[in-house]
C-alpha cells in the first residue's frame, strides 16, 4: 500500500513538472540608441548658442544682431532660450539679451554685480536672482542638474552703456552632464591662472577671443591654450570691426608652436557642431 502511494506521488510530481510551459525565447537585443549630442553654434562675434541633449538652449553673450551674422536680427526675434549667460556689460556682449529675455522668459546667468547692473538697464527683474547669480569660483547647478556653470575671471573691463560700473568681467566653464565641458573666455588677455581652469576641469572646447586691440591676439590666445590644455579651440571675437585683425589662420600658426596638441576648430556663423 505504501509503495503504491509513493508511486502515485512521484507520478503526480512528474506530471506537474512536464505541464509547465517552456520558457520564452530570449529577445535579440536591438541596436543601441546613440547618446544625444550637445550642439554649439557660433552666432558671430562672441555670441553662441548651446543646445543640451534634452533640448534646453543656452545663449552666451547674445549680441545676435552683430555685423558678422547676416540673419542675426531675425534670430533675435525668434531664437529659443532657457538661460542667457553674459560675461560683462559692454554693448557687444549684452546685445539683444533684454529683448530675448522678455520674449522667452529666459533667466540671466551672470556675476551678481553684473546681473544687477543689467537688470537696472531693463532686463526683467524676476528673471535674475540667487539661483542664477554668482561670482568667481562659484558653480551653479542649472536646468535640473543638466548643466553646471562655473564663474571664472577674465582681464578686461565692464561698464554699462551709460558708463556705470558693472562688476568684474569674466568667463564661463559650462559642463553638460554626461556631455562636453566648454570654456567661454569672455573678453580677456592671457593670464597665468588660466592654468587652474584646465586643472579643475578638462575642457573639451575652448571659445577664445583672438581679435586683438581690446583682447588677446592669436599669439596670446595660443599661449592661453597652452595653459588651459583644451582638446579643441575655436576662435571668436575677430573680424567684427576693422580693428579686430586677428585671424584663425594666425591662431593655427601660433598653436603649432605653443600648443601643438590642441586642435583648431574654425566655426562658421550659424552652422552648429556637435560634441
């Protein structure tokens, strides 16, 4: 009797096991989606548009209607913007910022004294404050952490159009989370502490003024590249006015001597590059 009960139990267990469905075949992995890129577009003079992988738009020194940008006046009326970064108070850097801000509701990123001066000249007051104002050495986490902006110094001057002092001039180190780090020098001469900028953050693209007269020229910009050690350098702030005589070709020649490991990227106005 006991043997029969054991046999029945074994048969039942085997039947249950064989009744279970076979596992589904493994799915073949599809092709991986390429990571979204960051776009950088030169808009003439010192103006740039940076579009993050999520589609957020940063404008830096947005004088879009500058003489080097044939479509700039129209772009100033239509461009998107989430943040507007301004390095110093001169007209050729503040540019179209106020009109763009009023239309887009973009927030102003600037050193605190500079930002207050720009607000005093008409920029919407509620679009600048502690969350987007800072000072040299400070880093802001912006756009829900997608972008970190660090304020760095520059050697220049900074007054508003009506001659009022507007803080100290500067530049920005813009780090996109999971993406590139971009250094916009602002208007400046080369200075030794540029080496610290490259020490604290590896720069993928350095946007460097080269025109001379009001800023460093190509030879001095090459020395700046030697200090910063970026992967690439793109010249800006040249050719807008006759006195800004420096050229990308001269920068290329100087780089071969001072910073041969740095790649020269000559941007065309209105044509984005991806990083």
